[in-house]
């Protein structure tokens, strides 16, 4: 049974699929009530329409197989399932091969939403985007990309931070963006990810980038130290 979509089966067809037709009707009602929001969540994380639709299809299949009588808040369950599946998608090799990863950091950093659901959507998408950036970019490119794309950080300031020339700072940002299309990734330490997410939210909410810059510089320093130990 496919997920609800413009060409989905009618409720009458769903009833004919088995004896639990009435229960499936209720399940379908719950799902359709949240579908638009679930699609927005998936799209914010995955970054393309077809990938988001695939996530919604999978969520619908899982919702059918779930013991729904035990679910007190269907909306919360569906939101969590969508977020987790979408994050799994961006971590998959097929998605890395087929799609370009260019997270819209400035939009994701907007924490002004009064709607708790929209706030949760943006938070999940931001966490997923930063995890992807940390996995694919070296710390210097991560710093350049996050500061430039997320906050419009001047190239002259990036040059001072990275101890390179302004033209080279532009090259670093360009190479970081190109590197996002690669499928090579490194493990992302949980604590480093948590620290960067917190620093990014603080910078987006207050406009003070000092905490974010420190987190990025510390990440670069830790990476260089680890390389020296390995070498």
C-alpha cells in the first residue's frame, strides 16, 4: 500500500485491502492531517522534493505497521519518525551520490518562530545540516563555510581567522561548497556536534559570533592535534 499522495488509493480502496479498514481510515485521517508539515520537515532536512516524498512514503508505511492504539500523540510520533528517517537519508551513500548538499544555514538559524512545531522542524534540520558539514569538511573549511554562508562573515575577517589571504579565503569557501558533493566522510564526535549546534543557535539568536568562532577554532585545533598524534 503506497503512501498518501496526489495519485494515492481512495479510502474505499483502503477499506477493501483488509478487515482492519476502519482502523486504517483513522490512521489515514491522522496521517493526512499532518502530511504537509511532515513534508516540510523532510524537505528541510533532505533538501529535495523527491527525497522528501520518499521519506513521507516510508513514514506512511511505518505508520500502518505501528501499534497505533498505544500512540497517544500521533502528531508527535509522525514528526519524530519523519525527522529520524530524513536524517538517515542524508547519511546514506545513495543520497550523497545523487544530491548536492548545500544547507541553507541562514534560514535554518532563524530561531524566531513562535510555532513550537516549526521551531522543532528548524532545530532538527539545523542539527542534521551541521552534522553533515562536520562529516564532510575539514575544520578550516567548516569554519569558513559556516561563518560565510550562515552569517555573511567578511572574507577579510575569515582571512585573519584562518591566517591566509582574503583571495585564499574565497577559495576555501568555494572548495568547501564543492566538497559537500563528495561521499567521503569522517566520524562526527557527539560532544563536538552538540557544542557547535549550541554555538550556532546562540550566534543566530544574539548576533554575537564570538562563541561560534571559538567553537570552530577549537574544532580546528583538536583536529590538528589529532593529526600530529597520528603522524
